[in-house]
C-alpha cells in the first residue's frame, strides 16, 4: 500500500516507513501537489486538513483523527487492515526505497570496525547507498513495533474518511 502524507503528519510518515510501507512525505508541498502525487502515483492521501480532504475527489484518502502519532498509526493500520503487511526495517528512511540485504563480508569496508564486529546483519539502500544495521536503538524500536502490531484500536470507533476510501 502506498501513501502520500501531508506536512502535519511527519512522525506518522516516519513510522509507516519504519514498518515497511511506501510513503511520500511532503512537508512543505501545497495541497495541489499532494493531490497530484496521490492521483498520479495511486497513493492514499493521509491528512489532518479538512479542506484538503474535501478537495481529494476520486482519491483514496483518510482524515487522521488524533494528534498523537501512535494513535494515528493505529488508525491507518486498522482502517486499511495492514497489521499483517508490516515488514519492519525494509525501507530507507531517507529515500523510501526498499532495502537490499548486504552480506556481512561486503559491509566490512562500508561501516566502522566496531559496528562491523557488533552488528549481526546489514542492509543497503540501492538508491542512496546508506547502510543499515540493528544498532543501539534497535531494541527500543522493536518493542515499540511489537506494541504497535499487537494493539487493536478497532473497538467500536470508525475513522472519518472521504467517499474514495476503499475504492
């Protein structure tokens, strides 16, 4: 599933990428550009902006209800039934490109010796060349991801969405 996210939802965009979803985050883009990208690339528009949502005719879109990013994330995951599609750490957070596995031997000259010795696995972004590995923040992120995957917000609340959702 592919998303375009407006400037009010930066943390949501980041966490959707962390979970492996294709996300274009346009922090400073005018509404017309958000709508163009959504339409052209067949992306779902995520916004907190009511007038933008009203302009999103024939574009799948979702009005994000909460200001709290974990609740925003739960709303997106539940609305589009995406919990089973989560693939953590599979996208470059800078480029939004799917990462490729990098054999440890090939990472030797690409990372600091300490990192090479400590890390068990590596991945590379084929677009920007950044190298990724499970670093010191990994356990904290993993526990957040585990909580996100387990959490079920669908207890009776229906998120507000325009008529284009699901179609």
